[in-house]
C-alpha cells in the first residue's frame, strides 16, 4: 500500500512539473525539491490559503498576499 501511494505521489509531482506553470515557477524559486516541500509544509501549518494559485504565488514571491496578512493580524 505504501509503495502504491509513493508511486502515485511521484506521478502527480511529475505531471505538475510538466503542466502546472505556477508549480514550476514556485519550484524554481525555492531551488531544490526538498526545500520546496519544506516551505509548503511550514507555510500551510500557520496559514489557510483560499486557493492553490494563492499558495503558489506566495511561494514564488516569498511574501504573503494582503488577504493572508489580515488573517495573521486576527491571531
């Protein structure tokens, strides 16, 4: 079962590497694949993003969008 999930994750990452421009730009901005996933894991532990594009744009720009800044101010 674990091997199947690992292969499925590899396939999804490969498709995103080929087809999803925001994914490609975010991976390029963070350089290494491990660092990219580390950033995703860290940032999603503290913030809730309204959509995929906002999350990827935040990783590319390395700064939170304005609507997320308001969310942080509420804490």
